[in-house]
C-alpha cells in the first residue's frame, strides 16, 4: 500500500469478516441477511434470463411430485385387489393386480426421470447465473478506484468474489430443488390424505406445530455453539498460519512453548464448542423420529378402528401410512432450508454490496489523445486530499521536460507516491490540472494515458509462469530478441542463463525460487520492454545490492533517452545524476534543483543527505 494513503486507511473502519460453517467446501456466513426480501428479489432478478428454463424446472417438479404422491394410492388399490381376491371364491385377479403394479412402477420411474430432468435444468440455471455474477464482479473490479482497493482488506475482498459467490451457488443448488419438491410434496400429500380420510389427515397435521417448535428450540440452542465453533476454528487457523509464516522467528525468540500453549487453549475451546454444537444439533433427528413414530402410532390405532368399523379399506390405511411418512419428511426439510437460504442470501448481500460500490469516473466521451507523446508533464496548481478536512497536496506546480529525470525525495507521508498516483490517474485531482504534452490527462482515456507509461513499484509483482512470460507482460507482442535485449539492459540475462531452464524457468505465484533483488530486476526489465514514454520508479532499486544498483543506474541512464522519468527514492545516492530533485514535505515542494545546488543551499535536502551519510559516520566514530 502506498505510503501516502496510510492516513486514509487508518481512518477507514475495517470490514468484519465473519467465519461460518463449511458446507460443500464453501465458507458459510453465520450472520443473518439484513434485508432478506429485497436481496432475494435482486438475486431472482439475476435469474431473469433463465425464466423459461425456470418454468420448465417448476413444471418438471410438479409432474414429478404428482406421479410420486399418486403412487401410494394406486399401491393401496393393489392391496385391495389382493384382499378382495382372498375373500372371493374366484381368487385373486392377477391380470388386474399386474396392471396396477405396472402403473405404480411406471409412475415411480416417471417421477424419477422428471426429478432428474428438473435437477439437470436447475443446475444449469444456477451456474449460468453465477457465471454472469462472477463476470459482473470481475468487470466491477476493473472499474473500481484505487482508493477502494487500498482501504479494503484483501481477505474481505477475496472472500466476496470467491467464497460468497460459491456459497450462493451451493445454497441455491441445495435449497431451490428441495424447496420446490418439499412444498409441492406437502401440498400434494395433504390433498391425497384428505381424499382418503379427513379425520386421519387432522391427526397427521396436528404433529406439524410440534415438529416446528421442536426444531426451532433445538436449532436455537445449537446456533450459538456453531458460531463459537467457527469463531474458534478461525482463531486456530490464524495461530497455525501465523506460526508457519513466522516459523524462524518463533524459533529464534524461543516462543515454541508459548505458541503451543495458545494452540492448546484455543483447541480446547474449539473442542468444547464443536462437541456441544454437534451433540445438540444431532438431537434434531431423534426428536423428529420420536414425533413421527408417535404420529404413526396414532394413525395406526385410529386407522385400525376405522378399518374394523368398515369406514376404511386395508389398502386405504396402507396408503395413508405411506403418506404420513411422506408428509413429515418435507416439513423437516423445509425447516432445515431456512438457515441454508439465509446463508446464501447473506452472501448475496455481500456481493451486491460490492457491486454497488461507487466506481471511478467514466472516461470522457469526446476524449482527447496524444498521438506521439514526447513526455512533457506539467502539474498546474494541483490540489489533492484523501479527506476534505486533511489537505495533502495544495497548489503544486512543476514541469518535467521530455527526457528529464525528476527525482522526488522527502520523509514518509510527504506525498511522493501520491504525486505519481495522480499522474497515473489512480486518483483524481480535487483542483488544478496535470497535462501530458499540453493535453489535460483528465480529458484522456485512462488506457491511452497509461499506455505511454511504465511503472516499477517497491513491492514486486510476478505471476505464475515462465521468466520469459513475466518479462513479456510489459509488451505481449515482443519478439524473443527484444525480450533478451531488455533482460541484458537490466542485468537480468546473466542470472537467468545460470538457471537450468533459462528463460523457461517456471516461477510459482510468489516467485519463491528468486531472490528479492532478482524479482525487482525482472519487474524493471518488464517496464523497459514496454518502451514507455514516461518511466515511474517508486523505490525500484530498494531490494538490490549496491553493485547491482549501480549497474541499474547505468542501464537507466542509457534507456532514459527520449523518456521522462519520475524516480521516488529514499536512498539519495541513487538520484545524484537526476536533472531535477524535488524535495517534498507535507504535500508541498519545498526545494528543487540538482544535487550540487541543493547541497549548497543547505536546506531540507542538505539535512536529508546528512541524516543518511554524515550521521552514520559520526555514530561509527563515536563507537
């Protein structure tokens, strides 16, 4: 993060990332959604392009449930055929029995086929919707201002664009199909039960409130323990990650025992919370079985009396018992769906919140262009602040002529990095203007402006791939010869050729097979390959040794021909040959000139120079 944005970041409250239970490999937020209704409607609106497929999904579910709920009734008719045949002198009517059983088998097969078709369609609907949502998030990231990226914790941002979208997909995939089937099954089974016996239907329905109250009571008891479980899980993961990341320091300072004690204490809390959560939540199933069995006993007794009195046939009571089993199962499923849906909608809210973030101002419709940029940069009374009550840069004016090297020095927080961020239009001015060859950069397209610039930061960024690919990232159409020339100019070629695979050496995501200095050299080679009109070097040589630093300075001197360079540096030895040195304090230029002029002036630059070189020598002499 740039030094100039530290104050802004400190003022911004951190997003709180809640750790939740894992479901199907995704992290599920345990918090409830803030606006369930509107968030649900907005999520449904993302499915609008799939509305015809959703109609097919619902139709398939209706057909599947109809076939499923009719089956027990027809199976009861088969039982009646058998009973009637036993009692009749003619015996069992096997052709009728076979026909009835074939109908039942056909219904169940048809129900399974329609359920499969419905699941297939629904999976496509959900994942096509998630694909559109991911694309929207990706496009949103590219339109966000740098300020949002700077002040948002990386873990929270990654969680929104990965875990939260995955959780939406998982929640919808598991809940939508079950929701359709469960609701339709409850309605269908209730209708079939009423056609058989309204009295027995009343007995079956009477257990529903008992079921819901039991589930709510047990779920309420287990919820806080699940929250504690995943809170302690997150803490435990943090301890493990911290210990591995700082393994050497833990050893050096003899903190192994203290770390183990912290781990054991947190592990014990996790054990207690997890045991309580699993035990209490595990009571739901036995409780539901108890209620279901009591309901079964009541239906069997009352149904038996009705059969004995001749009001019901044996086939009807058999069908009704099957229906009673079918009736309680979807009710239990609907109860468990509530938390799952809340989890998915909570994730949807976080994604929608991200999509609603204010974007950077759009490029002007009638954008101006600089056809062949020469590199003359002018700050004209530029004013900028991260917050209205804390001005940072006020009325700053300077001119960088083509081919000049402008060094920017000053204490931390002086506004050095902010200056180049404004030039790149990562941030927009509050007042004044910045021009490139006389054209206001605010009237240019950002891509056109940045295509004429190359930037090397103090924090190196390399991606997983070959060394060749990482250098060629500066200009994708570069030839092999141009890549090698850029590598030689920046003293990369010699250490690359010393590797077994040379330019084909594979780097991992962290480029752990390179030293810090080698990483920095690769990023400099990448910038040089881009052949920019303007070079921006933000502490670009901070990670290289003194000898390599001198070599890079010589290479830069040759490559700065016809290029305007802005160099931010703390080590003043690296910018002695700069054409102009700007000394910044509190967002203002307090001095400017070349190295000799500023030393002779005896001002801020003189004090900085003495602080680095003379004071160090005095301390050594004193010892």
